[in-house]
């Protein structure tokens, strides 16, 4: 039964991603996709936000130039497509990768964290996955914040000129 529920979650995420690309939420009179999903599906805004964040991070995006951009969280995207993890797991991993601590990691470290967190998520609950991911991030970021003036590529999704805003 869990595979069926995860399949429905994935279908919802893909629907939202497609609607986001087409700008459909504005045409419905909503200022944000979160409010549109909450209203249309009669769900709490926090649940709607989880779906929208998943769509933004798990589905390919199309840049203004027409280039198809890979998902921001490719390991999670593959795992949810295989119904190996659920939306709660994806949200826990996303929150880890968007944390202040993870913002100080390199892109390679973030990819490592995502991979390990997904492997852990296969056999654990979302809250446990979040805790594991944060411990992993803190272990990789033992020095704390960067000194002023030093910059590295970060975990948070980068803003490319080709990436839609």
C-alpha cells in the first residue's frame, strides 16, 4: 500500500512542477503556488508547501533559454520515482540541505549528504532521516562558518542565469 501512496505523491509533485513551469497558478488568481494548492486540494498550507518544495527540487526545470535543467536533488528524485522513499523523507532531506550548517558545505559535500541521507531513508522515518542528515552535515562542517570574504559553492540551489526564477 505504501508504494501506491508514494506513487500518488509523485504524481502530485509532477503535476505541480508542470503547473509551475506553465505559470498556471497566477491564472487561477493565486499569488503563490502554495495558496493555490492549499485551496484547490483543501489541505493545510504546510502540506501544500511540502509539495511545492518537492516539485521545485525533484523535477527538471526549463530555463528561459529552453535548456532542460536537471533536478536540484537528483538522488531524491530517483528514489521517490522508484517509490523507495516518501514525500516526508524528501522534505527532511531538503531541510537538511537548506540548513544554515549545510550552506557552508561544498556542492560535492552536499551531494554526498543527499546520497547518504537517501540510503538512510530507505529504512528509517523522516524525523530520523533529518537527525541523521544534520549530524552528517555537522560532521562535515567541523570548522563552523567561513571567515568573512571567503566564498565557496554552496548546498543551496544556485541561481543560474538560465534557471527560471
